C-alpha cells in the first residue's frame, strides 16, 4: 500500500522514502519455505533472550510481516504490541492488545511520533531501506529511557548464501533478495547506530545464524 506524504523536513523525507518497489507484498504473504521458517525461529530466540523478562512490555515491530508471527509470539510478555507492514492479514485487526498499521515504515513512524515503547524490532528490515539512518534516528525517539532497539540484518558473508538460496535453489523469496539495498558487518552497522544517537557503551553486536546475520542491541540511555 503506497502513501504519498507532502511536506518539508521529516514529512518530506518520508514521502520520498515511500517511493519504493515493495509496497505490494509483505514478507510471509506467500508460503514460507523451511529455510525461512528456521531463520525466523532463530530470530525469535535471539529476541526473547534480550527482551526484559516482564509481562507488561509495549513493543513496536517495523516490518512485522503479513501475519505478524514474530510479534504475536511475544504475546505473554506484552501489555501492547504494534506492528507495521505494507500488507497485513485481515484477521490481525481482531486481536486484543495489538494494533496494526498498513503502510510504509517511514510514513507510519510519523503517525507514531507521540508514542513511546520499551522495545522496537527491526528484524530483517534495515537492509531493505533506502535511508536506514533516518529510520534509526526516528526509532530512537520512540524509545523510553533504557528502551531497546533490536536489529537483525544479513551480513556480507551471508550475501552469497542468501542469493544462491533464493535465485538458484528457490528456498527463499526472490523478491526479498532483489529488494536488498545493503548488507552489514559490525563496521557498517555500528557507525549508523552511533550517528543516530546511541552511545557506544550501550551498543552490543554479535554475529549469529552461522555468521550469515548480525544481531544488534542498542539501548537508549536512562532519562
């Protein structure tokens, strides 16, 4: 779903960023292969290990996927969950303690500007964005003191494997790989987080999924 935002500053940039080629299909809208399901499971494990062990969290997931499987799996820990993606399964609208927004990440961030969250998830999303710094800066502004930004991105080491899996073996969606605009190692992601305002002492990066992905935890400083 494509929205046009007209204006200056952040609004103007959001309109510019909305003009991309991935507004017609969300991840998971078509059946996932076992490779994708296994990767999702590994991401869920990483997320649950790093979220506070509470049952009153308010969490935002940007690029939650068509069925928001990852966000829904956090249900027992949530007071409220918010998901954003281009297209969303209609049945999600009926779920208690969840709110969903259809549209681009950049535009929806403007709509959420008055809200704050304990954690924001950008899981296998950053590599699809034309201006990742803009999004990370906006996300930092949505975090409460000590709030967490959790990021998962494919690495340069993983690039060849992921493309071979998608283009030759057809074990991953080709549309996902064709939409990749960047791959990340620690030396790529760390400067982005620092430029967005996160303090180096509050950033943790580690490779996982056999080195094919990089997982980041960036904590906003206390108030």
